[in-house]
C-alpha cells in the first residue's frame, strides 16, 4: 500500500498512515503542481488530525547567548557579534512565573531552551535544569527542552524529571550540514536524537529553510526525519530570520510557496507528527499562515518572542485561529511517545 497512491493519479491515495518514504518519492511529491500537492497533504492531514486543532507551544530561553558552537544562522553563538548578550541561567522562580503565564494563556506545551553545546550529568547547571523541569512539569503542560547534545544518562535524567519531548533540529541535509556548522557533526545530532528516543522522550526535530541549501537538501532533510524509527513526534519547519552579525546575515528569504510545499511534504512523509510552523512566522501574512495550516501545519510557537527573534502577538494568533474555526489543542502529557517498529532499523541511514 502506498501512502500517496499513484503519483500521477490524483484520485488514488490509498493509505494515510506512516509509510517510510525515500528521496525519489519525496522529490516527485515536491515537484507536483502546487494544488495537486496540497490536495494530497490535506487528505493525509484530515485522516490523521481530524480535530481542527492547533498546538500552542511557548518557547522560553532560560539561558541566552554565549554559546560555544558556530551555527552560522544563530544570534546566540559567542563567535559572532550580534545584539544578543550572554546571560546566566534563569532563576527557577522566574521560569515558573513565565510557565504559569503560558499556561494561563492557553499554551499546551512549554519549551525551555538553553544556548549550550550540551549538558553533562553531575554539573551544577544540569542539576539546576532538572530542578526547574520537575517544577514546570507539575503544572500539567507538556514539557520540552532544548539544551544541545545529550548522552544516555542525561537523556534518562531529563525523562525522569518530567521532560516529555526534546527538541534537537537536524537543520538541513547531512551533505550541507558542514557548511553551516563546524563545531559538531550531523552524526552528533543523530546520536543525541537516538539517546532521546531510547530514554522514552518524544523527538521534536526539523529544519531551517533559507540557509543557502538546495531543494534537494531540504528533501533529504525530510527523508532523514521520516526514516527515524519511531518517526519524530513534532517537526518544526523554520524559515531563516537573517541576523545581522552572523555569516547568514545577507541571506535572501525563502519563497512562500516553497515553505508551503515543505509543510505539505512533511505532513505526507511524517503523518502523525505535529508539523510546527516555527521561526519566520512573524514575517508571514495571515493568508500565508492559513495556507500552511491547510497544507498540514498544526502547531505554532505562541507568545511574543521566540528564543531571540520576534513572533506574532498572542492575541493576533488567537484571533486568527478563531477566524479559521481552529481550536487550541489540549495538552496530553499521558500520551506515550511514538513506538518503534520492529521491522525496520532505528537509525536513518546516511549515504
Ligand atoms: S543553534 Fe544552538 S548550538 Fe548552535 S550556536 Fe545557537 S545556541 Fe549554540
């Protein structure tokens, strides 16, 4: 059975569940006439997400700037001169205040990010993070963290403290990755994602459009994500917001229709994932966001600020959802992370 049916015949999608797709099939989808593509992605979306709901996630930077890594899009790297100053780890009381505020405003998921290469068990800062996570998880929201690289022990301890999902983006294709980061490898990213899944946390992993990559790089990125076993629970699709002072400061934006195409093939390739319309949404019109929701996006970052860049005002988001008849999704802390299938490898194969 094929997830998408005969690619040449619009009338015949035959199955809407996960069906692991490889590059050629994804590329054929990407190259379909625009309306044919979003018609297919809409069918997959409706079969898997019939509730007309959008997940609202609040993202809080609990430790900003001063990162030792050199991701060339990032305002928080200590290697670039940007307007972001290095800060200290936020006190627990302040994080709790922000988490409560997010909950009161309808957030489903609270995601805490720290600009670190990674965390190590036995360090003071990791103990502090675990303490913060334990308290935030008692509020009842899904709890996500993004702290850089994790080993097996760190992943296990985060899971025990109450983390339900871990964000670690693969950003782009394995081949292009070395052009945007030199201080860690693509395989390092995959290793952390393996530890996250082995500890029983859900994986949140996606990419960034507009790094100078080709369309093929974008599709390869999705191929890798769709070949995870289990597939990611959420897939953020970011559009680069160029930051003055970073190597990608002069990057030209991404064509709106290419963003929609990526949302659509993410929905088809990873049908059970929340596909998150992430960075760059502030620059999108309401109509473009609506097209993204129609094509398969069902999650947004909610709140006035992402880690260091702007985001639409919360009330504007709620107004848009109301206009579209969409509801904020309820948190589901009890939902198990996706299960691995016995019949295929746990790791995506790198060429
Ligand atoms: S993306 Fe993360 S790891 Fe890379 S420089 Fe920014 S904060 Fe550091």
